[in-house]
């Protein structure tokens, strides 16, 4: 099947098999390897992307379901080679340990900040509750998201 969608602000068109997931499309066909495959059943959040402004586990979405949608991956956060404020805040506040959960955490946090630019720490915790960090870096992650929310340049819609 042929699908058309927007990927990180750029129009895209690809031919896919009907049973391929968005995760498989992103990683295998489009070489967007920032989106990680963790559990494959929507439990870990490593594959989180933003579809039409909402964070979604890409392992649970068939590629055909994104027809006409806007998809944003972790690769779409930086602009012109510059990290966005949230990415920089993750670095500044040591919210990256092994790094496997980081893309999913960034995308869940970006979706939150797009809809709620000044979340409380509790709202941040709820927003990232579908993302598992094996290194238990949650407090640094929550702090980084909260600090990034203090900037007007964080997580703007593409």
C-alpha cells in the first residue's frame, strides 16, 4: 500500500506492506533509528513518537494508519544542527544515563510541553509514566523537563 504523511515537517510517501508497524517503517525503511524497539508490545515507551500532536507507541501503530498524519520522531527535535531546549536540558541535568529510554522520554515530554507549556512536576510524572527507565533516572528527567518548560523556545510545533 502507498501512504503519504509528513515526517518531521517534510512530506513523505512510501510503499509498505499492510502488516508493517510504524516502528518498523521508521527504523527499517526510513532509517530513523532514534526511535528504539524495546518491548514491542507498548509497555516500555522506547518507541514513542508524536502523531498529530499526541505521543504514541509506534510499535502499536500500523504504518497504514498514519496516512495523512504528521509524525515527529526524536530526529525532528533538533533544528539546523542545534539541540532544542528540552534536549539541552536533558544534557544539562544529567537526564541521560544509558540513553536507551531517552528518545521516548524526549518525545513524551515534547508532546506534554506542546499541550501544556508549564506543567507541574506531577503532570510531568504522569506524562512520562508510559516510559520505562532501567537506570532509574526519573528525578533527573522530571527536573530536566521542568527546567525546559521555563523557556519559551522549547518544544514548539514544527
